């Protein structure tokens, strides 16, 4: 069994909605990035973002909403930074 704080159904729905918004926002940022124009380190970050998004979606599908939000948030923060870096 996984040890995790128990959230109420309402709290779980709120976190799930936040995670979904973060995933969508990250996907919007990622679509604006041309991976072929990125330096090696930036490409690594781009791949990390993609990995975080996949894992966030997986976490949502297993109803691990807190993990989904954490992964989506990390992906968003990386994508936000990557979208601001001059290429």
C-alpha cells in the first residue's frame, strides 16, 4: 500500500482540475517550442517536460491526483522557462 494523505472527494476533484489545467497549459507552451532549434541541454529539458506530462496523465488515470498535479506543475515550470530562453 502507498502511504498518502487522504483528501476529501471535493479536495480531490479540485486538485484533479488543477492538474488538468496545468497539463493543458504546459501543452500550449510546448507547442510553441521548436525542439529542432534547441541546444542540447534545452532538448534534455524538453524531453523531461514530455516525460513529466506522460507521468502526470498516468497518475490522473490511477486517481493519484496529488502526484499528477506535482508532475504537471514541474512540467509547466520547465516549459515556461524553456519558452523564455532565446534560441
